[in-house]
């Protein structure tokens, strides 16, 4: 059985005259892939494709803002200055990006008089796919390494590896001169755990969609909220760096608030909200049927009016 795995990170990728960060490339591809899947699933059920595309334009803006500024609490707790907090450059949060994207899409859906809970159910598949694709970029650059481990899925940092800036303290040897037999350390690959969890979640969503016959609109999305919240809560335990690990003590992946990280508190909030939403949706939303899909699509009316253009 494997004791560890390793490969040389690709922090930057040369494409002709362009120098690209694969982290950013796959984050963008993840958003596009998830958006495409969600729109296609909604269109197959008779909902307005143009309206949904407009919602994702707003979701993109919301995701960028949410990813950057969802970390404000953690930054303040770590003593960040006002300029650092408001700067568009700095720490980003995938949970914040998801929250911002969902809020942006919800605002646009309201403006276009679209059936939000019907559409957001298809978005749950897109969110899972977007996570899978986006995490490939983290895999490429070996970002989001957690605490030291002897777990068989641990990622081994070899002498000469060029890691992401947040992991500079884990490097050893001369950059670029890889010495395979010299291991600097083995760490939890938290990006891999999130990718594998999202793969399982995608299968679970498809399974629930098939067997839950009396499901109400929005409840599939609530399942995503609960699962992904629980997934992130558990994964973040592997990101916490014990204070007795010397140099690694300065590499805490997220600020602690009591026994948990800021991300874990956010994840617990997601779990609670998901369970509450399932109950609310059971009382307020229709049971999903082709007839109800057609009814909701018809009641939405013409979604794109002259005074509400797609942006």
C-alpha cells in the first residue's frame, strides 16, 4: 500500500507568450463547467436558458466579491490593517465564493421573476462539478497543504520543489534541483480530500434525484448545503497545524476562533441552514413533477424585458 504520493508542482504554466497560473485557470474552468451543466439541466426541464445565463453573470461577480471578503473576520482576528482588509488582493475563500455566487444569482432571479428554488436545484450539480474541476488547479500547484501526516494519501514535498507562496516554509534544498530521495515532509493534501468528497457528492445528488420521488423544489440544493458544509468541517481538521510543530506553527491554514477555524464555523452554519431549509421547503414548495415544472416556467412569464436586459 502507498505510504505517500508525490509529483513536482506546476506553479506556473507557459503557453506560448502567456504565463498562466493553473490555479486560476482551473478555478475559471470550474465556474464555466458548473454553470454550463446547471443551465443545461434547467433548460431540459423547460426553464428559460437566457434568464439562467443572466443569473450566472451576476453569480460570477458575487463569487469574486464573496471569495475575497468572506475572510474579513479571520483577517481582523489576525491583526490585519484596514488597508489589507479592503484590498482586492489577499486571502480568498471557496466557501465565500460559493455564498457570494448564490446571493448574486438569487438577486438576479428575483429581478427576473424566475422560480428560484426550481433553478437552484440544478445549480447543486454545477456547484459539485465546479468544485471538482477547480480543485484540479490546486492539485497542479500543490496548494492548501495541511498538517504533517503519515496517512497513506499524504503528499510528500521533495527537495527542490517550488510550492505555492503560502507553503514556502515547507521547501528545502535548491529550487528546481529535485532530489527524489530527499523528502522535506509529508502533509495532508486537503485539496484532494475536497475533490474526492465532491465526486461522491455528485453521485449522491444524482442518486437522491432518482429515488426521492416526493422531493420538493429546493431540497436537493439543501442536501448539497448540508453535505458540503459537513465535508468542509471535517477536512479543515487536517488543515490545522499543531503548535508543537515548530516552523509549521506559522503556517496555520486558517485563523482559529475557539476550538474551530473560521471556515469550520462557517461550515457548521451551512449545515444548520441546510436542515432548516429542508423543513421550510417541505411546507412552502411544490413537489417536483414535470407538470409543476411547466407551471412554474409559464408563471415566470417573459423573463427578459426591455427594462431588464441581460448583463
